[in-house]
C-alpha cells in the first residue's frame, strides 16, 4: 500500500488552523468555511483547499452527516503542535 505524502504547511494553513483553534476556545463552536474565507480575505474554494490539506495532515477532522459534511463540523485533530503567531 502506498504511503500518503504530507505536504508542508504554508502561512495561510497555519493562520486557518489558529483561527479554528481560537474560535473553538473563545466561542465554543468552530467557524464555517465562509467565516474562514472572510477572515483571511480568500475565496471559499481556496478555504476548502486549505481545510482539506489540514485534514490530510491530521491537524483537523470533519464530522459528516448522512450524506455530506456538517456545517460547523470542524474539530481539532489529536497530537497537534502549537502554531504561534
């Protein structure tokens, strides 16, 4: 079986991760993809790509409903390093 190659994180990836983490700490709910896009001033599609990259690296997890992802279904992965400002 082939091993997944983890891509290195870029500055935007770290900013998204920190935004999700702070949102969970302060508001007790994760942000939506639109909130992430608005905060970073990027498109919703770009935000999806960054979130997918963070999920593939094991930093974030997504909750799923019956057929699709839950709106505020972002969770922090286990054994995650701290990315300071």
